[in-house]
């Protein structure tokens, strides 16, 4: 029997490209696990992808997962564009290489272990968890020298 997990993700970048950070909040019943990661030179889209990647890489067993993201780039990329990119040898319609291929491939490998449902939510809306992720991602982007952290809260 698969566990049901909610994952909220967000990425942030100061300038673009520039220092960046990502955050993921995993919820299972009353437990909450928070993960963040910082980078010195990156882009906002890379951080959106990394937020989902660090969340999925932290799981130790197969799960039913609802991933909430405010990134249309991430949601459309993984649910619509990915299969076509692969068929076209990672080229877009304009024959230019897809950006962030390394992260798309890394994310795709993680999908096979789980039942994943992607949910888009409007950024900076009244979604408490999305706002919390946004704040954590911005803090990480502003502090690329800080250690990455993860903790569990009951």
C-alpha cells in the first residue's frame, strides 16, 4: 500500500541568472519535512525543477504523491512537453536544444518510482504552504553559503 504524500515546491533566483535557492515541504499525516538547497549561479527555472528533485530524492519508498507547484514551466514540461522533447532528441519546435536537459532527465528517472499527480497553484496567492515554500526558497537564494537543511516537524 502506497503512502499518500503532499509535496509543495518553489524555486527562487536573485537576478536571473544569479544566486538561487529551492524549497520543498513534504507532508505525511501530521508530519512535515522541509528541504532547501542553495546555489551560487543558477536560474529560476532550474530552481523550480530542483525543488521537485530534492523532494522526490528524499523519499525512501514508492508513494502516491501530489506535487503542488506555482511553475507552469515545471508542470507543463513534465506533463506535456517531456515526451515530445524525447521523441525529437531534446529539441524544441524551433530546433533549439531544450534548456535544463540534465534536470529534466534526473526528474524523469524519479517519476517511475511513484504515482505522481501534478497540481498547479497560483503563486503569491492565499495558499499557505506555497507562500511558506516561496519564503524558504528566497531565504536559500539569499544565503548560498549556508548549509542546506532538512528537518521534520510534528
